[in-house]
């Protein structure tokens, strides 16, 4: 089993739709959680850190569920410019290893 | 504003050749990482470093060696390149360890024939 798993998609949604991605992790001692965005195999860029209390940044909301060991990303009112690959990142246990999920591809259609 | 710089950006090797990828950061970050990315896959951790003089194995360390002799540089070596090492390699650094944002270089595309 992979340490960090995502549904690769693709998710094809119309503009204005709400879409949600999940990411599961296997190590219950993990402490740091992030969502990154990657465009066309360029370098990934931080989208959001994920905090225990959940956090929101405009149309984006991230949640952490420690009991079930997953994080989620909700995108409201999807824009064409949201089309990208979304990567979750989790540190492995109590180590500096930052492990990426496979990535989820989002295509927003007009 | 250099941030994280990777050299070279492109390289073609023959099987069995050796090479070194250089990652340099000017942000005084302690943590540095090397990842590889293959088509349809996320980034897989090769090796990482939590400070000058330290290195540790990641998910896919076989066939690679690393060194962190200076805080600002993290070198990734391929001693005997294999076609399976054809990939895009990304270097990243973090100033807050595993709690902080990863800053990436633009990637190095390596082809092994």
C-alpha cells in the first residue's frame, strides 16, 4: 500500500461546479499536510497548508480528518484556470520525509 | 530572486554513464529534497537532507547518491545511468522543515538511452 494515495481522476467538471478531492495517508503519526498545484509538468506550487481545524482561502477549503487519516480539498465555483493537477503532500510519521500522492487531474470545461 | 536553481536543465546520457545534478538555494534553508517525476505519477522522494552534512533515503534511493557538503547545495549523482532513470528531477528546499512550504527548482529533464 502506498503511503499517500489519491484518485488520479481525471475529474471533468463544468465551470462553476464544486469539486472535492480526497487524499489518504497510512502513517497515523504524520503531522504536516499540504495541497500543491502543478501545471503541465512544471514545478509544483503550494496551494494550501492543511490545519487540524480546517482552513479556507477564497474558493478553496482544506480539511483534515485524523480519525480516518485523510485530507480533502474543496474547490467552489470552478474556473477554467483551476485546470491542473492537485498533489497532496504528507510528512511520513515523525520524519522530514515529505511524500507526495500521485496527483489528481482536474479539467474545468466551459 | 534566484530561489532554487537546478543545473543542468536537460541532459541526455548513454546507459552506464555517470552524471551529477546540482541544486543550489539562496534562501538559507536547512531542508533540501530530490524528487523524480515520471508520466502519470506524482513526485517520488529519492533522498533528502535536514542540514549541512546530513542525508537520508527517501522512497526510491537505489541507483542514486547525494551529498550536502555546503548548506546551499544538494547534489544528486547517478553513478551508472540506466534507462529506468529517465525522468524529470525536481529539487526543493524548505526553511521550516516538514512544516513549511517546499520551494522547487524548475526541474531537470534527464534521458538515458
